[in-house]
C-alpha cells in the first residue's frame, strides 16, 4: 500500500512538473509570437524629444561624419541621406571618405580640428577607444565628438565622447530568437554565425541566448561559429556545411549580419537542407531582402537608413545646442518575410518598406512642417 | 620504396590520415558521401584559383591579381546579367574575356616593360578591386540567372555537383599540356632559367604572356563558378581566396611531381586543407585553428620536401 501511495505521489509530482514545464514552454512560445507580431506592423514614429527649431540650432554649424568604411553601402547611404536632409535640418554634413583604416580616421579627426567643424560624428563601427588621442585633441579645440549606431544601450559609452545614440543590438538578438521560437513552436535548434571582433556582436548574441533561456526551454544553440569579417567569403560556407552535416537536427541558421547569408544560402542548398533549415538574419540589406522574396532566406530584420540619418542629425544637433540628447536612435526594427518583402521593391532598396510616417514626424518636431 | 616515391605520395597519405582521423573522431558524420560531395563542389572556386596560379608560377611569374580577377568575373556576371538584363551565356563569355584581358594587361607591363610580375600584378589587383567597387557600388548583387546556378551547383553527376567537374577538366588539360607537350617543356625551361631558354630559341616573352593570359582566364572561370555557387556576385571575397590558393599551389608542388607546380598536387592540396577545415568545424573547434592547420601543413610539407630534395632545384625554391 505504501508503495502504491509513493508511486501515486511521484506520478502526481511528475504530472504537475510536466504540466508546468509544458505550460512554461507554451507561454514562452506565446511571448515570442507576441514579440514577432509587434515588429510586423507599419513602423511608427516616436519623437526622440521635445520639439525644437532645428534650423535656428543648425545655423552656422557643420559636422564631419566619419564612417567605419566608405565602401560600406549601408554607412555611405546613411551619410548621403544626412547630407541630403540639409533642406530640412539646415545642418551642413561633410563625409570623411576612408577605406576602413584607423590611420585614415585619425586624418579625418585632424581635418575636422583644422577646418573648424562644430562636431564630429563617428558612425557605426569606429570604436572611440581606437582614436582617443585625437578625440582629446578635438575636445581641447572645442569640437564635440559624437557616436551613432555603434553602442548597444547596455554598453558603457567612452567618457571622452560628448554623446552617443545607441542602437538596440540586444533587442535585435531577442527578436531573432523569438522568430525561431515562434516558427518552430519552441523546438529551435540553432547554428549562430558571428564575428566576435565587431563590437555589436556581443550584445546581439547575448540577446539571442537570453531570449532562448527565457522563452524556450527546449530550444538549443547547437553551435556558435565565429568567423572574422575578412574570412566570411572563405570560411562561412564550409563551416556551415560542416555544422549542418554534423548536426542533422539543426532547423535554423542565424547569420547575425545579413551580408553573411550569401555564404549560408549555398551551404544550405548544397547540403540538401533547404526544406528543413531556415535562415533568419539582421540588417535589411537590399540583396538579402531579395533573397527573402526568392525564398532563400526566411526573414531579415531591417532598419531604414533614411530614418537613421534623420535621427542621427536630430540627436547630434540637440547635443550641439545644449539640449537633452536621446540615448537611443529609436529607429524601429521591421521584419521582412515572404509576406511583405516585396514592399521593399524588386529589386529591394534601402529605404522602401518602412513607410513615410517618420519624415513628417521629424518635420513636426523640427518645426519645419509647412 | 625510395624516399622520392614516399615524397610523391606523402600528401595523399596525409590527406588519407586526416580523413581516417576525422572519420574515427566523427563516426557516421565525416566519412559520408554527402560530406565529400559537398566539399568537392564548394571548394571548386578555390581549386580553380590554385590551378590558375600554377601556370605563371611554372614560368616564374607571380599573379597576385588572380584573386581580384575572381571578383571581377563574378561581378561582371552580376552587373550584366542582373542589373542590365543580359542573358547568362554572353555575360559568362564577357567575364571570361575580362579575365583574359587582365592577363594581357599584366603581360604587357611585365614582358614589354620588364617590370617584376609581383609589382605589376599587385598594382592591377588594386586597380581591379577599385573597378569592382565602382561597378557594384560595393554591394553584393543577388539574383543571378538560375541557368548558371544549375550549371554549377544545381545539377549533379555521380552525386557531386557539376562545379567539381570543371576543376577536373581544367586539371586534365593543364596536366596534359604541362607533362606531354613541347609547350609544357618550354614553359618549364622559361621558369627555370629565362636567359638559357632565350638562348635556345624559346620565345620567352610569348610564353610568359600566354601563361599570364591563361591564369587570368582560369581565375575568371573560378569567378564564374563562384557566382554560380552563391547565386550572387560578392565584391570582396574573391580576394580572400588568393593566399589559401597560393598555399595550395606551393603545397601541391611538394607532391605528385615533387619540386614542380603541378595540377593534381594543387587540387589534392585544396581538398586536403578543406578536409581539415571541415573536420575541425564539425568538431566545433574555433575557426582560428583552421588558419594554424593551413599554415602548419604548408610549412611542414615544404620543409620536409626540401630535406628530401637537398640541393636539387625546385620551382618554388
């Protein structure tokens, strides 16, 4: 009798435990689905701060924008749009063209100091710690150095820079994880392709791992493959092929930057896994949105570079004029999948698909609306 | 068995050892036909690039522009086929002609102005890289016609994608020309001693120019295959194939026909190195280890070969 009671008690505990485990898993999937849905609607403009007269603020000011590398079309596109937005903002923006060499960034900093720029914008990828002596010199000359689209809100900002408008790489990671959880009903087995040398990688990958831990007890990161940026073309494809062949349960590959996906797509095709292995990624690069249209990539999280350009000018001018500076760019992430990838155009372009809500939104808070 | 016979087949033995080693470490995973068929196909651009390099190397010239030519050829296809809507076949032909033209430009400066090949091809590599950035706006061009994708990776023969058979084809042609034709002998003489070759009446300039043009054309074919594998034209990554391809060419020169750049040695080297990379990746070992594997394999092979050959002349010494 005692044995029966013990067995019954154990069964009850197991049933309750199992039920609670299942309930947790189901709740996690529901939370993931809700997150995904929240990023599928038309992106809405959120004012980055109180309205101000931007043209009065920008009068007589000029900003030198130094991208990580001028051959990167994403960064070049942002700067071109900052320059073109002068009609709306009144700010003169000049690009310091370079090929990604720190010695060229140093030259740019010195150029700004000698040519009486009001501010320097380090955009997406120049870590201020690599050019600290030049930032100090600029500060001494009364030129503020500002950083955009580089730090995650969770990362400490270099104390030498005047302000930083961060981008939620951690949030991107969470959204990528939520997508795989939602699509596999909590059974995602993931291979992550990353480049640890790029600073946003750490918060982005942490976002993936944290969200899987929070929302998906049965999901697994099967392998994380770290490939240096210069080796993407030679190492990603063979390593993804090896990972897929060695781990037949893998159902998602997440190349965390979408330009990696051109090497993941053939790896998935050659291993004959196109039907079972899906690709989810981030950046909204046009040719990858084309891949989404063609069914080679399942989803790509994009951000409008024109929106980034306006948000960057807005934040930096607030800094130049002594106003409160937003901590984040507040440019929404938008999911492109088979259902909406055509909104980005065929072939896709950088700015299509995000609506025009933000253009009017910025004009209103800048007091330039007709 | 003489020491030289051992040397001749040492690389194949090392490859077999790597395969057996990973086969034991990864039971049921590494030693599968799928793994090898995927590897044979996906390494085809690298193998073709190594084959492109051994032609001018045999004649004593370096072609540092070959990696950039890979990128140029794939980008020509991207621009013509995707952006300008050309049918795929003419786009491929223009890409191959573009590669040959790069070789001709290299030859013009190297042969006519007697500038060292290292300097000329370094310059043209940089020039082509800039040209490709201009053509592509530094962006990948996706959506290359399915016809090319089918001809490279879509169709299969004996379970291996067609890409691999282009490597075999070029390998056979080069092997035949280098081993069994007077042209192959002339090429070797030019590489071993230009003045001597000139004195015996070999048209040294013509041979060198021919080698550089051939190298450009084969590198362009590598770019065509790369575009077919990816289904896209990528503006940078062809450049990163250059050093591994040189490594494979030199590693290959220690085997099959030791002391000479030879196509089978180069092809085996590419697949030996990629077997190592694949096995390490399957074990989940970080990617930096693969660079150490590649570097150590090359250094060890060339050193051992040098020890075996003593003071005997080689193509790479």
